[in-house]
C-alpha cells in the first residue's frame, strides 16, 4: 500500500486563523485554581512578560493586588459555569479591553476557564487622529478568524493539538482524545513524549530539534502512540511551527491521523502476497513471465521442474521450452502472434517433462501479452497445465460440478447466485436454492430474474453495495441486511457474498444468507430488559440517567424550562414487612399505572430503585412542576391503600423537585433528593421545590 500523505489544509487553516486572530486579541486559559495554562496573542506583553514565564503561574501572582481584586470575581463566575463580558481598564488607565470570561468544559465536565480580550480604546495619536475604518475591519477579521480557528479545531475529524515548545499539550480536540484513549484533562497534564511509543521517540525529537533550530518549519512522519491499556496506535503526524509577530517560535500545531487500520491492511496485504506466491509455487500450473528478448523474468516451481532447473538458475536466462527445433520455431511464431494481437491465445503443446524423467506430456498452454500503463507490450506471460490425464480430470470435474449442485440445492442455509452488471452493484437472480426461497416465503422460480434491490430493504442498499464492492476487490465480508418477505414484512439475514466469473466473462455473485430474525428479536428483548425495570416496565436508573443527560443537553443548547421530580413512597416498608413482598410488588405496579396516567406522553418516568421514582418534565417550569406534583400526590394517595385480614395500610408520597439548568445530572438528582427528604421530614404527602 502506498504511503498516505496528509492533506495539510487543516493545519494551515488553524495556523493562519490563530496568527490573524492573535494580532488583535489575547486569549488566556486557566484551570480551576486560576493557574495559567496557556497564553496567546497580546496577553503576555500586557504584563511585560513572555508567554513561557506566565504559563504555570497563578493569575494573582502576575498582577497587582488592585488588578486581581477587579478580575478575581470574573474568573470565579466563569469557573461556576457562567459566561460574562466586562470592560477592563489597564493599570495605567490608558487602555480599555473588552474581556469575555467563559467556562471551559471537556466531556461536559468543567475543567477551567478562558479569558478572551480585545482592545476597544486606546489614546489617540498626536494630532487627535482616531482609529481608522481599516483598523476596525481588522478587529472584525481577527474575531472571525478566531471563530474559524475554534470551529475547525473542535470539529476536525482528525486529531489536532497545540503543543508548547517544551512538548506539553496546551490544547487538544475531541478527535485526539478518542484517538489516544485519554480524556483532555489527562493529556493537558502531560507532554507528547509520555504518549509516544519509546521506539519512535528519538526520530520525533530529532525532527523537533531541527525545526526549533530553524532547519525546517515543520515535519511529517509515521509514528506509534500508546493508549493507557497498552494498545499501539499507528498514525501519521504533521507538525507545523507557529511563530509570533517577531518571528520567535511560539508553539506547535500538530495534526494526527489514525493509520492503524491501514497498517493492519498492509500487514494483511503482505500476508496475502506471501500466500499468493505460495499458491503459485505449489500450483499444478506452470507459470512464467519473459521479456521481449525471450529471457525468463519469473517462473514458478512447476515450470522450473519441467525444464529440470531451479527458478534461480532460469532467472535472466533465455532457455527454450523445448529442444525440438521445429517446435521452437512454432513457439516463436506464436509469441509474435500474441504480441501483435495484444490478447491471450491458447495452444496444445508437447513437452519433455524433466520432472517425469523426460516423458513426453501434453500440455494446454496460454500465452498473453504483459502491457505497461500505456498499453505497450513489455513482456510475454504464460500458464500451462498438464492435460495428459484430461479424461480423468474431466470426469473428476463433472463429479465436482455435481457435488456443488447437490451442496447448493440441499444446503440448510440460503444460497443465491446473481449476475452483476458492469457497475458491479445492480444484480439479477439467476439461481437460488429452496432454503433461500423459503426464507422469503416464495418458490425458487419466482425469484429468478428479480433484481437484488427489489428484495432488499431500501435503507440497507448502501451497505449491501459496499459489501459487494469489497467482495469485488477480493475482500471477504458479511453484513446484516433486511430482505423483503412475500407478505411485505422484512426479515433479518446475515449475508456473505463472493464474486466469481463464468466462462463467458460475466461477473456473478454467490451469496450465502442465514435467517437471523429470531436472534434479532432476542437481542431487542434483551435490550428492553436491560433498559426497563422487570416489575413495573419503567426505565431503569441507568436508562433514566441517559434520558436526563439528553434533556439537560437540550436545555443548555436551546434553552427553555424543564424540571426533575423525585418521588419516594411514605410507609411502603410497612407493606412489605406486614403483607410480604408479593403484596408490595402488586402495590408498586398499581401506583406505577396511576403515575403514568397523570403524565404526558413526552414526560419520562423511571424507577430508580425500591419505592423511589423519578420524572423528567420537559418544557415545564417550577409552577407547572408544582401542578404535576399535586396530581401525582393525589394519584398515589388514591391507589396507595392495601388491606389484608382486616388490617389496612395506606401509602402516600413525598416529592422533591428541581429545575434543569447547567449543572450535571448527578448534582440535579442530589438536589431533587434533598428536596424530597425535606418534604418527607415535614410529614410526608407533600411537595418541595428547590427551583
């Protein structure tokens, strides 16, 4: 496989956007202790320091106490999840900066903050001239460039990172985290050497030193990375050095493309080539390749044995296939015919087979021209087969065909043969066995002539085409495809295609199909059991948490109200203790039905465990949540009584609620739980809202 070179466009966009934006802006990244993690643009110059001396220091230590007192509350608000913009005046009062403080999250966890500043006022130059339109346009271009930088960096499908000159990761995107199998917080606390395979570190460091020394502006190389579990990742690394306005090296931009799959494919290809050569060497066919001067370029073991030589002895030699002068002349004429026609020709010849003591044997010989990319003949190839025992082999061939027919028509799994058109995707059924016809509820004759697309689910056609394309390239595979039954419904089948060519040169496809509909139904049932409580049919705690996460994400993205209710039954333990768990289970099922009837279709109800339930109320604020909670309290009270042997126990509910905001799901559940316990502590059968 040819070496894959990286398209440097992503790195170029990042570098250009970053440099253009930094000319007008400054960006400071800080962790939860307000310790500076990265500095870009003019931020360092404002404090009279270089960026490397700011990184790793606490913000309060690089400015005056008065300035820190002004900025500390803004940093704190960013670290609590708030985005706030304020105008900050420089220490000498000569400049004003519009600064936005915002949180930085990774995998929905707040890991630090970012301050992005642009100058909005500076003293006019001598003569009273004010800023020009061109300067304002440059500011806007810088902002747009920064947004472009952020978008490309975050959404890039390949790993991207900013690396400090000492090798520490300053910023990483999600694709790189997935590639290296590490969260951003872990990568930002280490350097690239810690994730590099030890055997590849020396070459990487050498190229890095050459880049820093000015011998190059960047480099590319294939290297290996190590995941935490020991897995080795093969990748293509492209590194570009970014310089500041004064030409000083500032940081590196790196693009990392996963080549693990390509590496595995290359190893598989090498194995395939070795297997192919082994097949040729052990083939009963005599195979050869000669140049236009008649010298042997390649022969397999069978041909060498016929000539009584080794392949090494024949390499580059011009030994004839036969010692018979008349036959040599005929062979020379045949060679010219093949080269002149530009197509293969077949001949019947007789050789004195040295491997059989010089016995004369009859052979079928096919000669064909070997052409270059321009269609010019550069050699002559040939394959030859001993057909002395043709009749015996012919009989064996008939037996083999009969065996195939029996195996095909009596196979317990579905088998179908289709003819492919020139595009290699459209197919027409030319034969199928009874098992395949039975899968579709048809007779075999009904399927003959039908297009493959007619019996394949429309949504699975693209996957089917990819599978066929891979098979045409000699890559075996299988896929789960839906096939149309005669009555209109679809069944699931595991199909595996293979490509063959008939005697007329037509491309045919043999497909094996196994009905896995029952397996699919079982898998669906297992998924349902994993996501739903076995007693009540409600969502389990894990599944409910996933729905809560989605709703929280929706609120953060689109806004709007939403509420979380946590409901716990009052006195339910007495039911189990007095009447037994069977009665308790019956009561839980009855209460579940009562709760469900009080909720909308879009509301989500789950059982978190025991007698604890939770509800997600979409598009519902505190007032609406109170109304729903009142209905739920009444529903539980109406269905919460149990009588056995003249003894009656009544169960009520306590409900706690909280509004969905920018907090994580676990925090919201804790808040709702606290509210519920306040309601229970106040006597139960009541509702408490912390919103």
